[in-house]
C-alpha cells in the first residue's frame, strides 16, 4: 500500500507516524474545530474562505490557529504533491491540546489529513435525494466544531430510510442539514436559513450564482412552508448541489429535480471548471 502523508504540528510526515496524545481534550471532552475543502485541478478550492472560517471557528472556542494563510498554502501544495490524488479532500483539524485539571486545555494540536475525493453517484443528481428531519440545533453552530454525536448516532436511521442527509429543525424552523446547507424555492424565491447555522462556502457561492436567476432571501424558513416549495436542494463541499425531492414522506414539487435547481447545478459545474485558484 502506498504511503499517505499528513501534516502534524509543523511537520509533513507519513500518516502512520502521526500521534495525537490520548489526553488531548478533543478526545476526552470533544473540544476541537475543523474545516474541510476539496481540490480542483489539484488546487485547493476557495482556500481563503475555508481558512477564514477555520480561524473564526477557532476564535469561537478561544483557540488560536498556529499557521497563517501563506504558510498553509505551501503546506497544502506539498501535501497534494506527495499524496498525488487526482482530486483530494482536505481536512484541517485544530484541537484544544492536552487536558489540564480535567476541563481546561493547553497548547493546541493542529493537523491536516487528505483523502481521495469522489463525487456522489450520478443517480442522486439526476433523480434527487431524500432527507429526514430531527429537532436539533448544533452546539455553537457558528463554529465548525467536532461535535457530531447526533449526526453519527442517526446514521443507522438515515440509511434505513434511504435518506442522504438529516435536516435539523428548531421545532419550528429549518436550520441546516447535518453536513450541508439547505435551500428551498417558494413562490419563485430562493430562501435559505441564516440563523443558528454554519455558513457554508458552497452556500456562499450558490447565493451569488443564484442572484442572476431569481430573488434570493436569507431568512427564517418555517418547516410548515415546505409544502409550498416547488424545489429544494442542499449544498456542501463534498456534495456540490443535490436536488431534494422528498423530506420525510413529503414529496417536494413534482418529485423530480426542478428546472431552477438543474440550472444552478449547471452554473456551479461551469464555475468549478473555470476555477483558477
């Protein structure tokens, strides 16, 4: 098996040699943040946006990221070359470091993992996907933190119901999916939640692309309004745009990917193809 390389606390090394101390607060208390991006033509896609979000996530948890953007670019360039994936997924993780007095933390640990990135199946893009709902608001949702307890626990139920994602609600309003942002088209207006969510990088791009097509509004989105939606979709770095044709047992629109969703998918595909880094 070929060696995989990672970055760990200032050094690029074989993944098998990296060692996170077992007394790290991320293990014992779940205290850490991360960000995930992909490459396009072997270049990190929207790295500045992902870096700034990681810095913000760290700030929310009173952590300091031990690398600036320019040095991160150099590290990722070397990692991408060493691992030589055609398309790579890049996971940057910052932990609180060694546990102190049972609840405090010390010097953070920072590492970067890469993996081969593969798109979702064509079937999901052509036929659309299903979501199931759950009343849940992530802890410190403005930070991309490592607490995915509910999302992991719900995977069995999600798979049994043949759903792609779990859609979080605050009992009344739609928030976000477990690893995606949510959009709905209602009365020819594109609506996406804006409170108690993580602001996705793909979400940001889609909002800009969509403004050339229809009105866009970032606003509270009551789940009750889904019955009036003609189209829905989710966005994420590892999913691009996926049409949603069913939520629980509610059919969305005509039950197939809608015209505007497909138009945005095509616009986003061209955006990626033309991306220069």
